[in-house]
């Protein structure tokens, strides 16, 4: 069952209950009001005729009121215009489809014909029932129209969402003018679509990155495999050279895939720990001295302090910057790591970065050295920038060609 019909039925049930309760209450109130007024009228008859003061005077004067029934337990029936006989109780009495109302005071019973009033009350009841039934029909019709009108924006949302596919991820549902719950729903949906679009774009970018960067090493491997088939069995030098190249290329491909996977895995929400800066940098230098024994690593700290950040991501960040420094080094194989003026820094004495290239070094696959012989994939600094964004770190670089580069990391 559609939501519009559910809302219509629910609205009709609620309105029907309201009509029934209101009609019943109005009928009971009207009937009670009419009977109360009749009761007061009969009491006025008793008082005005003096029946409460003396039976004789009451008898003599009561005869003039031919429209009222009067009975006394001592004198009997004093007046009976309705030919109803002895009545010694209060309330409504029905006889021959006529209705009479009686009250009792001391020894006297006074009554009145209320058939016309009862008939009017019954007509009122029927009128209320007919009106209520018509009202229920009208309310059901209006409820259906209103539910369809209120649900129209939701139907448009459903229609728009059904049109969205992988080729139309930029589509968004139009926000209504009035800011209400429906506006919140559509805005939330649009935010979700934006996240889906970004996730899909990241997936496409990852596939594009892999395809772009793996094409050349795979071509090299295939070339050397063909060389091995042709000359490898006869020429040991060709065999060894080909195997070395294939091994190096495969290792480079493995490293490339690891970098790409790291870029795809970084999440916005990360756990942060307290990090002692001096201890952290000392651990990094010990690690780098084992990784790059031909380099000298210097530690420079002007003041030790502690920060709150992700140690794992910081390690990856320093690994990227140090690896970049190693790959761009010249004759002076010295790399400095430190913390000064509230900032980390990694300094090398390598080939440096041209001023015109500084703004581009954090782009994916961008390399200052365009030659394919240079090491690296152009992804390291892009990953570093992404890590900085996640950790809320500002990364800057100062560099001069053939003098070296210094990368600064300021935790915001």
C-alpha cells in the first residue's frame, strides 16, 4: 500500500473518531440541556401553584394548568390530560409512542408531554450522523489530495535519484524553498551523493593512476622477456642483465602499488596520541641510518615539547620527505631533521626545486625531473600533502636550485 493511501486512511480514522466523539458529546449535552429545562419548568409550576405550601390551594389552582399531569399520593390523580394513569416515579415514560417527563416533590408528581422535544432530539441525532458521514467522506478526499501534495516533493526526489547512475553522479536533488524536515532530508541526500561522487572519483583516479604508472614498467618487462626468449639461452650476460632489470622493475611496481594503496586508505577520522618530539625524531633518524647508510642524518631541536597527532601518519609523512631528499641529493649526502619555532623541518642539500615548479610539486605524478630515468613515481609528495590535510598540518617548502630544499610542517 502506498504511503499516500496510508496517510489518507490514518487521517480518515482520526477525523472519524473526532466526529463520533464530538457528535455523541453534542447529542448528550443537548438532550441533558432540554431535560434540565423541562425539569425546571415543572418545578416552577409546583412553586407558582403553591403545592409545596398546601394541598388544598394547590388542588384548586392546579386545575387551571390542563397541559400538566398532577398526581398526589393523598388526593390521587388531580389532573391527567394525557390519560396515562397513576405515575409515582421520576424520569421519562413512553406510552403509545408518546414521551412524558415527570418529577416528584414531596407527595406530588408533576409531568409534561415532551414528545415534540424527543422527536427534535432524534432528528438532531440523525442530522449529526448524516453530517458526520458526509464530513468523513470529505475529509478522506481532502486527506488524499493533501497527502499527494505533501508527498509530491518526495516523489520528485525518488524520480531524481532513480536517474542517477555512474555517469550522472553530479546530479543533485533541488532543495525546496522552505527550510523544514523535507529540506533536511534532501540536503542530507545531496551530501550523501557528494560523498558517493568523491568515492567513485577516488576509485577512478586510483585505477587511472595504476594504469598510467604501470604501463611503462610492464612494457619493459615484456621487452626483456622477449629478449630472453631470443638470446637469453645463449648469452649469459643478456640473461643476467634481463633478470636484474625485471627484478628491479617488479620491485618498483611493488613500491608503487604500496604508495597508491596508502593514498586510497587514508581516512578523515584517525586516532591521535601524545608524541614526544625529540624521542620521535630520534627514532626516525635511527631508522633512516639503517635504510640509507651512505647518508648522514643530523638532529636539530631548539625546544622539546609534546604534540597530539597520529604517529603512524607522521612516520609515513617523514618517510616520504626523507625519501624525496635522498632521491634528489647531490654530492653532499647530509639530511637534517628537526623542530624549530613550532615547526618540523626536513632539509637536504640536493638539486633543489625551481621557483616556477614549487606550486606543482604536490600534484599527482608530477616530477621536477621529467626523465623516466629518475627515481620515484611523482606520488610521494602528493601523498604527503594528503596526510598533512588529514592531520591539519600546513606544509611549505623553501628551495634553491643546486643548493637544496627545506620542507616545513606546522601543526595548526
